[in-house]
């Protein structure tokens, strides 16, 4: 018996069927939207959840990061968000950057962030890039004191 040497072709193999190749859809690009609210405004950051829910065509979690607030289940029901996966996480200035990075890196939620203190330009750029890469919509809310 004689052993034959077969060359190995490094090019991709041809499909075995006549079916067209399955194309994977590109991940949707995320976005960063900034909202400035005065501390005595009638608009509250929680009221932005329906806007995020409208963007939520991919069954992602809707996350609301804010300090010392609670979710009102009756209000969520009145906005037809009672069946939406909404999560509130208490936020503090010391951990907000790392927390946002971890949530966005997971790529399974849209966020409303009530940023504590002033956000630096490089932090804003980083949030925008992480949102874009993960396909997440992020609403960055800054609450400003009235003079």
C-alpha cells in the first residue's frame, strides 16, 4: 500500500449545499444621549424609561442607575412597562464609572445614568464608545442646581 501526500489548502471550504450562505446581521450601533435637568424640574429621569423601552427591540434589560430612588410599580404599569425587564441600581459617585463600564461590556441592557458630579470629557467619550460597541442606548442625565 502506498501513502499519498495531499496538499492542505488554507482557503475556506466551499459549502456542501446550494443554499445561499447565512449572513449574520451586524450588531446595532448604540448611542449616548445627554440630558440636563435642573434640580427643581418637573421632569424626572425615571420618565425617560418609556423612551428607552421604545428603543428596546432586542429584549434587553432597561437599567436605571441613580442614587437613593425607588421604582414605582404603579407608574411602570401605567406606562406599559410592567412586563419589561426594568432594574434599578443604587449609584454612588465612587463606583459609577466602573459600574457603567461593566454593564455596557455585558451588552445586554440599555441604561439611564444619573451621573453624580461633573463628567469629564474622556469619561463621556468612553461611555459613548462602550455604548456604540455594545449596541446599547445610554441616556446620561446630569442634574444641575439652580442658582
